[in-house]
C-alpha cells in the first residue's frame, strides 16, 4: 500500500495554472517540469498539463522517492508508457547542482509547493543555497538569437506555492536574483476568471515591474493572512545569482517579518513572579506567539521548532516563560 501526501493543495488543482504558465512563456512543444520536494505526492497528475510535458520529481528522502517511483511503475501502463524521472538530492546543499556540471538538471518550469516554506525555518545559508539552486535549475539550452541551439541561458520559470507572509517571501526570493511576475491566491487557481486575470497580468508584466494577478480593489478575492499564495518568478541573468549579499538580504527579510511582529515579552517577565514557573506547551505557544502570527505559525510547527531547540522541555511537556523568550530569540 502506497502512502500519498500533498502539501497545501493537490497537484491536479494546479493544472490550469501550469497550462497558463507554459502557454505564456513557452508556447507549444516539449516541456520539462521539475517538482522540488515532491515527496510521496501524486506528481503523475501533472502529466495532464500537456501531452508533451516531461516530469522529474526531486526530493531529499530516498525512501519516499522509491515509494513514489514504485507507485508510478504500477500506473505507467494506464498512461501510455509515459516516463517520469526521479532524483534523490539535497537541494539546499551548495554542491548539489553545480554550474559547471554537465548533468545539471534544468527545466522550463520548477514547481515548489511548500519546500521553501520548510527551508525558511532552517539555517539562512541553506535557504539561500536552495534559492540559488532554483535559479540554476531554471536555466536550459534554448535557441539563440542567431538560431544556434544549445546556448546556455536563463530561460525557466520558478512557480512557488507558499503559506509565508508575501512581503518576506518575495524579499527572500528576489535576494537570489529572481523577479516577481505575478501572484494569485491558491484558492482561485481553478477558476476560469482568475486564470484569465493571471494571463493578462503576465502579458502586461515588464522587467522590474511585478503584477498582482488579482486586483486589490476586489474584496471577494483578498487573500487573508496565512492563506496560501502562488507566485510566479523569472530568474535574472546567471551572474546575478552569485550575489555575495544574498544571505544577509534573506536574514534581514526574515528579521523584519519575525522580530518586528513578535514582541519579546521581557518586560512582562521581569514584572512577573511566575516567570520561572513551568507552563504547558500550549500555554507557552499562546504566550510567545502573537495572535496575528498563529495562522501562519501554528501550534504543530511551533512544537516542531521547539523540539529542535528544547527537546527536554518538549519531552516533559512543560517550559518556563524565560525559556520561551530564549527560544524565540534563538529562532528569529
């Protein structure tokens, strides 16, 4: 029995979006689609994007990749023998996708459905490394201006699905030399009107001027805090991705989002006689995480991060206010 898990939304829900992206940027013909952090999800559903689309699932977990590959082999006859490639790799490693490697995997479109969300919780350098690798994966051999084939050029598109705060997320991705072309709430991806607006936004987009696919003056489509959004980025030229200040730019973007929005309750602790008294982990969550951030940073995610920093307290199920503040300081 094969386990299947889709983060944020089902792959099938993205078909109208991906058809729109392929049509706008590449027209018809053979297309390569890379799904990063594919896990055990049904990426074979994405074969319906186009009769000529070629898929590659990439993930760090060899076990889930093997499971997904085995499931696909069982379904392959139903899909006229179409092929899906798989790759086990840590996309946040510097050496994962070298610029000089002849076997460097490149795609027309790279689809990221929650993988960057996860990596933002890790060390900033790994997050930047991952985005640089996304930039490299969006390069492919395309026809040159004089008709010569095989010229290496930045020509792909990075499609990112995320729960993270838009301003922070866009700043992080742009630090790795991408430019935003459009964004749209995930809940509207299957709606004809929404896809038409996305097409219009992409057609109107020019270098350096991103467009929102959904007009901000339409109250019925305003995306609430913590709702999933889809972002379409194009990479800038190859040399721009080697930005020495990229790590610091991402660190500042994360600091702006978390440090300014998460008040450390130091004054309250200093005035409290119970600062050293243990509280339940749920009470610690309510104490340490402001209400306006809880839709984005829910209790299970808090527990996951807390366990990485304070495993003993998680095992005991108790933690003090002072320890909560220290935890927040160390993880901002």
